[in-house]
């Protein structure tokens, strides 16, 4: 059994790499996807706590993630409140998922955006960082999320410095080109992961 932690900033390409690993047979955990499930479940504690703390982000009984993001990414205190609501539950879910993985000989990969920020490295046998040089990354986020450069810079400041994460990661994938190049790098890494899983 090998459980890898996969991380990277917004629009870095980490979700694309996760999908490639899944297609190759990896069992995956997408922390962001798990959060979205709670957002849609009106009976979940996360949904109820967001309703209590952020009542203005609801549209027709649903959490509007764009509105929520506009609020928390401009007000640090509110971002902290949201993190306290969400992260404890997701980390608990992640640990349960890892415990189940220990019973298997397959490769498991968990995508956790704040892996290093939340000091979760010790949960995994190895960590993978997918990153994009800042000049390229800013343009991608502007295009993907429709944010101004000022807002992009504000969001990126919420993450640990790239240099630190590169030093902490066991495997590093530089997504500085196109999808074809990213797939090639992911395939090469997958072969290393398979080798490690056999050890």
C-alpha cells in the first residue's frame, strides 16, 4: 500500500494529474470535491454552519461558491472562520480514507490543496507538488476564474511560498508548458510511484 499526497496552488494542474493517475488505476481522494458534497448536503454540519455564519452566500437554498469566495478571500477573519468549519471535517474524512487504504496493495492518491499549510505531510508515504511558474500561473487563474490581477495576488499569498513547498515535496512536477508535456511528466512519475509501491 502506498498513499501519496498531491498538492499545488489554484490552476497549477494538480487536478489534471489526479485524473491521469485515476485513469491508470489509482484510488483517489479529492478534498475539494468532498467539500462540495458537504456544501450540497443541507443536513451536513458544514452546510448548517455556513448558513449560520455566511447567510448572504445562499441562492435558492444553495451555497454560491463564487459569493463565498469573494467574501472570505477579502476578509482574513472570515476566511479563518470558514477554514475552521471545513478543514476539521475534511481532515477527519481523509484520515479515515487513509486507514482503509492500509488494507490494500493498490496506489492511493489524495489531492489536498493546503497539504503543506496544514502540515499533513506525515499522513503520506510521499508528497507530490504540481506547480506552475508565477508569471504563467497568474495568467491561468485570471482566465480560469475571471479574477483581476490584484485578487489573484491576494489569493496566492494565502499559500506557503513556492520555494518552501518545493523543498518539502518528495516529487515535483513543473507544469510550465502544455497538457501533452504535463501528461508525459505525470506518466514518468506514475512509473516511479509503481516502483515505490512494490518496495
